[in-house]
């Protein structure tokens, strides 16, 4: 069972995040650490930009994966090369 940070999960309105959190907890092995709702700040040329990663998954051999959870329907417009989410 993965180690989840924080545990238990903080409240969220995202069904997709809740489902992923529960899935990671139940299906990943003990060597995984899964961080939920990780704030980050980047600064390029003095312009700080803040954001949040839904999940950061760490493993001593496999490395680190940053994951953004999306729920609902997704569609891609090839003419503008943009993704859109609804629901």
C-alpha cells in the first residue's frame, strides 16, 4: 500500500482526484509515496508563477511523476492545437 501525503485525503470537489487517490492507495506498493495537491512556484526572469500539481508520485528506483487529473469529457481541436474540458 502506498504512503499517501496527506492522509487522509483533504476535501476536494474533484471526483477524478478522489478516485485516483483511492486507486493509488490501494494499488501501488509500499515503496511509493504519493503527494496530493502540491503547490509550486516557478520564477523566470523575475516573473513568479504559482500553480498546483494534483499528484506527485515518487519511487526510489522509478523516479518522480507529476500528474494533473482531469475528469469529465476531453476534446482536442487540431486546428488550434488546444485541449478542452467539460463536465
